[in-house]
């Protein structure tokens, strides 16, 4: 059974996975942590403006037009971004997002896509085993559809810009179907969210300060926590049994800014097969330079597997930012007879809590707030159904009367004894939010879902499974 799932190379690890699959019991809860001499280095916090201003001047060549010309070339592979959470599209516009991945749908999309498309996997809400199997299934379908449509493609695993997610499990799953790649590329940079990679250290900008990623609340995630801010250390922390220090290389800011796309291409072609390549980037133009160089390297028949934040996908597709959309653009305006809007918030990170606080202060009594007590939701299925039923009735009545409604989970974070049990708690919460949305008996004027933690990301994709 282990061999049928591709685990034969894992020896005893395959037996453990089968046990967890069959019983739902986590072996990790009773296992002793492995002894290790690996200790990630600590890094100081830095001022954002002064640090970025001190870097070499940005590359001034017109790389965006170069990328767009390449995208229109039939020889350039289509980008298929497997997105482990709905937020991966936030730097893109005018692009399809699939929430299903059957052969027929993929054939249609491969024939009509301009540059590429997203597949929302929501795998960050799954266990490691489930994520592996899902990515494997999607890649099998993609490979078959691409062969039958005569299209070439490039897989991008769009992951969290704060390093949470199934790494190295998802890249390994892709390789189990599509074969070994020349290198894995790790590029979590995301300028709009204040995620910068400088000298291989990944930072999160907060209040004018670059905070090393391991010192943020994201690194304390119950399921995907980590200790390393330096991406070299992060790779060794998460995949030390697969890689050593000599397997990890960098595309530096000097490469990007002084050498431009040609230098990026040269560096990519130089690294030995089986390497991991860290991409540094401090501003958006850095990622466009990297994308242009990567396309040129791919044209030499090199195969790279990307694990990136949202910024790489838009850069690789030549998509630039646009101004925020207004209520008029989104058709969110309403008259006296209009239904209210619905806001669902399942994310539990501090930033979301701060955003919800501001929303409630600004909207005042124009907004009905319904808080779902996570502690009660996970007590029993009967208790969860009772809470869901009351929430559905209250929300339906208020939305019908024209009032906007915020349904949010309680802000106290409840975790399990290990990663798997924590994911199960998230799954219960997600299922409750899905039932609420499905049960509301009036069509809201709009739906906003704030769902950046493991679990609740499934809400919209389950309700609208065939939506592009």
C-alpha cells in the first residue's frame, strides 16, 4: 500500500503514513523530537527605508515588455500555478482561477489560457499526506491534458510569503509524477505584503521595520512553524535529509541589479542538477528581472520547479499592478431595497484581528457582528450544528433587511497537541463556515472572505466549485 502511494523510498516512514491514514492517529504526538545540532542563526531587525535605500540601484532595462513578448511566443510554457490558499491571485488580474482540475476542464483551459492560469488546491488546509496525494492527482491530470492538447507547461507551487506550507512535500509530490527537475527555486518575496528577501534572509515589514520571518507570529504557526529566517537555513530545517549546504545557491540582488536578466540566466544554468536556488528581491522590479532571466533559462530545455509567493506568478506572466477597485467597479453599491453584504473571517493571525477591529470601528451599527466560538464549535457535531443554525437564521434576516453582516471566528487561537490535530480543528471551523454560507437563504449583495489561516480557505471553492 505504501508503494502504491509512492512511499517505498521512505522505508519505515511509509508505514507511519499508512497508520495515520487508516486510523487518523498522529504518531508525531508520541514521538520524541530528533536530536540535531542544527541551530539557525538569529538576525537583527532593520529599518525598512534605510536598508532598501542602501542597496544597489535597481535594474533599469525594460524587462516587462521582454516578458510579455515571450508569453506570446508559443514555445514559452504556460504557467500553471497550484495555489495552496486563495490569496495567491492577489497580485494578478484578468486570469482564470480553477477550483476543479478534471481532465476535460484542464484541456479547455490549456487551449484557451493566455500565459497561464491558477488552480486553487487549498492544500494548506490539508494534512501532509492529503496534500501529497492531491498535488499528485492534479499533476497527473495536467500532464495528460497537456499531452493531448500539445501544450507545454511550467508548474509553480504558489505558497505562503511567510513560509508556511507543505515544504518539501509538495515539490516532492510534483516530482513523483513529472520527474526530477534541474533545480527547485524558492522565491517567497511579496512586496505588497512587505515580504522582502535580502542577503538570503527573509523579512516581514512591520511599522517601518524589517522583522526576520522567524521572529513573527507566522513562524509560530501550530502546523507549519519554523525557526529559520535565512532561507538557506529554512531549507535545511525543513528538508535537511534531502539537501546539504552545498546544494543551496542564491540569485543575489547584485546579480539582479548589476547583471540583469542575462546574469540570472547564467546563474541558473550554472547550478548543478538537484539544487535549491534562493531568489533575493527587495522591490517589484527585482522579481521581474528574475522572471525574465528564468524564462530564458527555461528556453534551453532546463526544468525548474518553483515554490514562490504571489509576486513571482504575476512577474512571470508580465502582469503589473492596477489601482484598487472601487465599489462601483465591483457593483457593490446598493439602494434602499438592496440586500446586505456578507463578510466571513476565519483567519486568526494578529494582522486579521487588527483589520477586523478597524472594520468594526468604522462601520459601527451599520454592521452586524456574529462571532463563532471556536471552543464550542469543536465540542461536538451537535453543538456545531446548533451554532450554525442560529448564525444562518440571524444572518439571513439581517442581510435580507439590507444590513451588512460580519461572521467571524473567535480570536482566541485553539490548537491541538500536534500539527495534524491542529489541522483537524481548522477543518471543523472551515466546515462550519461552509455550512453557514450554504445555509443563508438570501443572496448577499457581495461576499468577502478573509481566510489566511489553515482551514477556512475552502469556503468559497466548496460553495462555488465550478467558478473560474
